[in-house]
């Protein structure tokens, strides 16, 4: 199970568990499923958020929706969700919003 250590606003040590790590996924309209499949969103890798980095799931062009799901396998109490968008490795700002 993938875990991350973070500090909250009171500088208390908090361990956050990635409940979706390597769980089954589904993507409504994947763009080249073999290269950018839904499984890439839960593999724990997000250091290269470009299309060429092989760490992002990408939706097909010209579709009215872009749905993605993960099966956590059970009912869980989820305190927050973090989504890392593909940014093509630009710093978050005007180019990536």
C-alpha cells in the first residue's frame, strides 16, 4: 500500500494512505488504451506529468465526457481525494489551468 507523510496546518505529522493504489480502473474513452490506460492513474507514479512520460491516463479527443473510475474493493471512509492533472511538466498556472 502506498503511503505519504504530510504535515497539516498545525505542523502535525499525518500519514495519508493511497486507497486507490493498483486497484482496478475503468476509463470511458481512453486515448490509445495500451499506452495511456486507466491503470496509470493508480500506479503511484506522478513525477512526469507529460503525455510522453507514461504516467498519465489520457482521454480520447472530441468526446463529450471524460469519465474515469477506480474500484476500491469495499466501502471506505475517504477524507480527501487528490487528482494530479497532466500538465506537460509546466508549473501550475496560466498554461495549465
